[in-house]
C-alpha cells in the first residue's frame, strides 16, 4: 500500500468523524470529514473520514478511542 493512497473510513456519526479527524491529524494522518453519499442501515447517519496514509494505523487509532469504522472504501 502506498503511503499517500486515499481511503474513506465510514463512521457512525458526524461527532465521531470530527473527533476522529482531530485525533488522526494529531497522529500525522491527513483526514477530512465528508458525507457518505450512499449510506446504508449499518452506517448510522452517513459520515466518513477521507484519509491519506496508513489505513491500518488509522483504524487502530480510531478503535483505541472507541470510534467504530463501519466500512472502508478505497479511493474516493
């Protein structure tokens, strides 16, 4: 996986997305909050974090503070 590859991490709420963005950026991962254009029933209100960097590390950081990633999309 390339370091600057983009991923979209779908989370359950705008609050989780905003908290996650701040946390990821504090840990050196560029992240942007965005609406998930096609949310389904398991994704809450349909917000996501578009990240550039190590997706496994990002998910681990989010998981450590209780932010659940419900879907991972490549690109975006």
